[in-house]
C-alpha cells in the first residue's frame, strides 16, 4: 500500500470523540500555571530535558541536566544553561521568544513533567541562558516508556552514528527507514490553532511506526488519558515534528511533515498489539528528515543503571498527580486512592 485513502480521514473534534471518549472531568485540573514542589522535585531529579519549538524548521533539542542542572525554577519561570559546545538553533536567535514545550525525563522513572510556554536565550556571565516562561505544567504518565521498554538500551549505537553521515533530505533514505525500524520511542511536537505547542511521547515495541510508500508514516494511537492534545492539535494545524529515539544511542532521527488522522482499519490492523487494533493513527507525510548527534542522551546516564533513581527516591506518580490537582488535604488524599487504582489498571492494560 503506497497511499492511504482519505475516506476514513478524521476531520473534526466531534468525529474524533466518537472514537476516543471525553476524558474524566478531573483531568481538567491537571494543568498548573506555577512550579509547585512536585514539579520542582521532577526538575531537580531529571537527567534530560527535551525542547520542542513552534517553528516547523526547528528540530527537537535535548539538554543534559545531569552535568548542567536547572539554574532556577520558581513561579512560572525555569532557567537552564545552554551548553557552550552546542550550537544555538536559529529559532533561538537574539530577540526571539518562540512558543515551545519542555519534557523532563528522570533516569529510571517512567513518568515525567511536561511544560508549555515561551522561551528566550539571554546572556548571563558571558554564556547563554535559556529562560522559559510556563503557561501550563503537568505530570505525564509512564505508559509510553513502559510500552517501549525505554530503559533497556538496544546496544552499540555504531549503526546510528554511521546513519548520521546521511545528508538531510526530503525523502526518507535507507538509513532513515532502518532507524525507524529499530526505534521504540518517538517524541511528537504539535501546535494548536493559536500556535501553542505540545511535546508528547509515543512508545511501543521496536519499529512500531509503519512506513507506507517510502515517505508516509503511520503512528498508532494507544489508550491514554483521553485528553488527546496531540490529536486535537493536528486537527487544527497539520505541521508535526517527530524525534525518533533508540535507547542507548547518541543519535536521533528528526522528521517533519504534514499530519492528519485516520481511522482506516485496513491501515491500522497491521499495527495491532495483543490483538488490539488502534482506533486512530497519525498519518505523517514526510517533508524533511535529518539525523541529529545527541551525545547528551547517553552522557546524562539515561540508560545506565548506576544513575537510575529508585521508586522510593521520589513520591509516587498517583500521589503527585492527585495532590497536584487537588492539594494535600482530605480531597487530595482521597484522589490519590482513585488515581492509584486507575494507574495500576492502565499499566496492566497497555493496549
């Protein structure tokens, strides 16, 4: 199959909600405008921060927070040092203040912190400092990493380094296709109608993204929190940037193009896991790709058991999320029990 029929295209939120029901009402409370102490804990424990920008020409970038921890995080502000040996992307040119999203990854811990807002680079003591102003911060569950077995390094990244020699291009090369076939984890950067960004992960067994016709990708949508920010963003704006990760590799594959949503069962059936066919797939028509050398992913110790946190090192995800939404009083404690039951059910029913 080289082309996907448009007859099963999802073109409205109403159509999407026929396939993915509305989220629980309490999920509306997940968004915070300020860094609370649970956000602070994740920021302090994070080894890597991924950054995605609204500019379609920009790739998703990664910062090593293990070697250069966050400078400060308070109120709606987060400041991080930009490495001296890492080139500033054009989107962060002096005077610019682009929309962007952050994704904080803790070593060995599945859940994460996501933040949406704006950023700018300012000089401090002769070095660039990335200053981020948050519009929204929220905790994100571990399902994508669990499905991807994210903490299991896939071994030597020699092949990925060799692929990095391939030049950027519009049509996916053999090296790019081979990389996609090995990747179990993808970060997706999308934008809503107002241009605000979301950076969201997808994870599954290695090579879970289907390639059609050599330049069209299909990314399955697995069960989640039903908020469907990424999907609703694609309905509003078609531009999508994807960063394919192979655990243990210091190279990522950046792909950008035009996305749309399909409910075509013929297309989605080959993406079934455990007999469960996804109800929706993200179709990405590739406009460009390039390999990025990202040594910070390995240097930060993401796949080194010696750097991994123990679950006891931080509060549990149910506790954090419940109190993030409902405070630390009786309501927060009661919500913790509900969230804990939901999380346990979700991790037993990944598909």
